[in-house]
C-alpha cells in the first residue's frame, strides 16, 4: 500500500507502510501488518472508465468501487457496504481511496 484515505481521514504513513493486499482467483484479502481487515470475493468490469469492482463480503454485504492503473500503481475507490458506487477517485466521507504498488510474487 502506498496511500490510504478512509472516511475523509488520511491513514498515517506508518500504518500505510504495513498495508498489503493479496488478490488471486477472484478473492482478495487486505492486511495492516498481520491483521486482516478485509476478505472478499470480487468481480471487475473493464468497460468504459472508470472500471468497476464489486466486493462480496459475505452475509449479504457488498461494496462497490472503481479502479484504475497508472503505471505500476493500482488505485481503488470504494464506498461503504450498501452505499452507491463512487463516480470519481476522491477521498471523502463514506469513501475509501487506496493506492497500491505491485510486488512480484
């Protein structure tokens, strides 16, 4: 993780440095250090921008977001569970905006 803004607040850099995401075979998990903060099945749409991502969190909960690549950076903006999909890559109340750098396995 290279940056994170959650619900209108900037996550401290020390915490961001410990952030990582593992995604494969339609499943993703996000961590801060060893603590998993999210596990979900996901689907992506690659139509006309912005691209979409939907998380199935289980128990009937879902989150909707948008994503884009800029070079080696992946940017994802998603709303709180049950809220409408964001329309722009902005940080704000009810939104989480994250940036990730790919690390080769």
